[in-house]
C-alpha cells in the first residue's frame, strides 16, 4: 500500500537533469512534499494539541524517558567507535537515570554533570570509513542519507522498546515519541 503510493508520487516528479550532488532530487522533492502534507495534516496538529493539554513538566519527563532509551544505543555506538570513555559515560547515564531518575523520567545524570554524547550507527559507519552516500528524504522520517537510513534500523533494534510486547503498546510509545519530538520543534 504505502510503497505503491511512494512510488507513484515519486514517478510524478522527475528531474530531467539530476545533479551529481543530489541524484535522487526528484524522489527527494516528492517525499519532502509528502512529509510536509503529513506534518500539516496530522503531526503538527497533534503536537500542538499535546503542547496545549500536557503540562510542560510532564512533557519534559516524556522527552527524558525517550532520551534515556537513546543513550543505550549511543553507548553501544561509542564502543563500536572505540570510544570506551564515552560508552561508559552513556551507560552511566542510563543506569543513573533509570534508577535515581525514575525509569528515565528525570535526567539526573545531566544534573550531575554527566553529558550525553548522542552517537548513532550512521556515525559508527562513518567512523569506519563508510561514506554517507546521497541525500535521501524518507517518508515519515524526513532527511537522511543512504548510509544513515539502514543505520536507523540498527539503532532501533538496540532500543529497549524495539521488541516490547504487545505490539500495540510499542506503537503507542513510538507515536508518543514522534509527537513529543515534533512538539519540541514548535
């Protein structure tokens, strides 16, 4: 279903002479247009409603919870980049925030001066010499590169919620994370 829609939309916008710096320009423009419509019709209104209804303190807890989960992948990626000190720092963040910070709802580690490093598998691939490849706009996910798109999948598999059952709870968590992220961008 969605794949057919994406192919149909991308076929409608071709670029006669794509530039070497953006060989996927026609596809990227189509996906950007698609993403803008999704944002205008669904994501931005949901984020605005979330900001209007959910108190700032609770939104902060939601942001902290998902950032704490991201620190797990960041720690692993630091290890894969041969940065043991940063890997240890991120894992300390996870332990501190998951315990003292009430399952990550409070970012106690930052209050203690332990800063997040934000490493992902795309950066790990880059560390090991894999080029980024062409710019790529992904439906629902936005800007990326050919290297970073599959890297997002790898990072998602490290996420503690990636195999959470039942699936509907995992989907709700993913939706809340997306709305929270969009709400912070308003």
